[in-house]
C-alpha cells in the first residue's frame, strides 16, 4: 500500500495547493455503470446514444455488465487486444442497429488492414510470426502446443463475449474466425502510442524551486519508488533484484523525477495502410487525446508513396532486418537496406563477404564497389591510368567505361572494372577460368 498524501505531506494547505490551479486537469465524466471515462458531457451523451459504449454498457442488463467486467479483467490478464476486438464488434453492431449499415460492409471496413489469425501468430525459433507454422518435427510439436494454448485462451474470451451479445444475426460477427483475425490485425497493425503526462511540464517548472523540493520531497521520492516498482513488475521475474525493488536513497535528486508517460496501443488507418521504409518520408506525432498528426520528415512530391518506418531507423541493419522479418514476415528492400548490405559485403576483411555473412556474385561485388567510387576527376584519371595498364587484357569494355557506367557495366563485365584486377577474389578467378575453358571447348566443338 503506497499510503495517502497525508503520509508524505504534513501541511494540509500544501495538499490543497496540489488539487487546484495549475495542477488541476480538466474535469472528466465517468460512466455510472462501467469504467469508461469521457472528456466532456457532450462526449458522454454521444456514448449513451451510439458506439461501442452503448452496446457494451447502456443496452446491457446488470448481469451482462458483470460479464463484461469479467471479460475486461480476462483481457488485461491474457491479451489486451481481446478488449479492442470486442469494442470493434460492438461498434459494428451499433452501425448496423442504429445507422442502417449493412453488416458485411461494416465488417469489411474494420478488417481491411494487414491481418492474420492470432491463433497462427506463434513465436517459433527461426520463423516469422506471419509464417505458417511447421507441421512436423520438434518445431511442429512446439507450434501445435502453442496454438492449442492460444485457442483455449481465445475461446474462453469469446464465450464471455457471446454471453453478452449473442443474437442469431450476429453469428458470423461472433465467430472464432472473425474474432481471431481482428485480434491478429491489431497485433500486426497497431502502433504503440506514448504521450507525455499533461502535468509533467508544470512539475519540471516547480522543481526548479528549492522550496517546492523541500516541501514535497517525501512525496516525490514515494512517486519515484512507485514508478520503479511498476517498471520492475513489467520485466521478467528472473531479472528482478533487491536493488531494483528497494527504496531509493535520500540522496536521489527530486529535480530529475518526471511523471510517467501515458502509453497504449492504437490503430490509425494512415499508419496501417502505409508501407515500410527505413528512409521514411513521414512520421507520426501524438497529442492530447491520442490524436495523431502525419508529419513530413523530407520533401514529398505529388504522387510519391507515403512510407513510414515500422522499426526505429536508428537501429543497425541486422536489428532492423531481424525485427521486420520476425514481426511482419518480410525482408526490407528499401534503397537504404540494399546499399548497407552491399557496403557490408565490400568492407568485410574477407573480399568474398564471409565475415559479413553474405555471398555475392561477381557482378554483385562489382556493383557494390561501384557504390564506393567517388565521382571525381581524380578518380576518373586513376581509372584511365588503370585502363591503359590493362588494355592488352581487356575485351569489349575498358575499366574507364566501367567506372563511368557503374552498376550496369558491372553486370555486363563482371570480372573487371571497379574491383580492380588485384582485388578479384581467388574463387572468382577460378570461376572465370572455368568459364573460359568451357567457352573454348564449345568453340572447338
């Protein structure tokens, strides 16, 4: 038990100051029957007339409301997207019941994003969550066990939802197939939203005052300890240590404390319908009320595709590729990833690319080297000199041509040019010799 304000602030006047003025947030309007909270009376009245709140609260009997509370607790324990899927199903019912929308039209509208049955989205070693699970062997047994466990958890939540909303006309809406695809869609398409606490700026300004730090020092330390415990509780139990969960020392400086951020998961169509790029041209900015703004990070011309980074662009190449493959089941082929893969192959100590975990064809190595060649007069002069030195051994293309033509020329003349004769790997030389012998034998035949 964290106690009360009186345990940390002795003067009642100081407590009263925290409940008024700059410390007071706008009034909220709670529902009398469930845990829903609305920002205004107008918003509350709208929730009474339509939407998921009317279906999952106002139209329910007291017994059904108790089942809905059980469903919310179950969702909190096992998977928060159960509650999100239930609210979407209720929203669809509201559109059909009170606005005359066709049920299949409403179902399609809410399930038009990237999705996959949550039952099949299993974390299996060396596989993406978007891949079909293995059917045989040890991995097959592991995948089957995980799927059965997920099915039990999901069916239990669906049974609670059916007990609240069941009518024959909602049979397809309350089917396991549609429900599991909604949950899978949220798992794949939702974004993690983080917003600063609305009182954090006010707190930071007051922490500059030594008198304020002295008056509320005990409360600030208690808040820090509570925030630390919440952070540790979210981690694995194995990583928990006495230092992480114990009381913070008196020497902790209160001015470094900040109120925790609001965090949650949300689906924004502008995000869910955007493809990924490691060099995105827009990002998202979230404001009070979880409103999202699309903010351009570079010039965008009319007709350009809008790309968003699914993972942090600051991550190194291996982490970006692994995260995208594991979560969304694709290998990024944006220009940045292609360039970095080529550069990793070329900069490796092993000219064949083994140290970088890559095996490129001779044409690929030549093209990669072309990326490193600066287009300067000095480089062109060096290319011309190399061309004169090796002119006796050249056929249709000189190294000067390769330097200017870049990747296209490297594909046509893969064994000379940007790599330079002395830099050609031994394995490539052997391949070249074998090809020459094969061509000679074919000419003799």
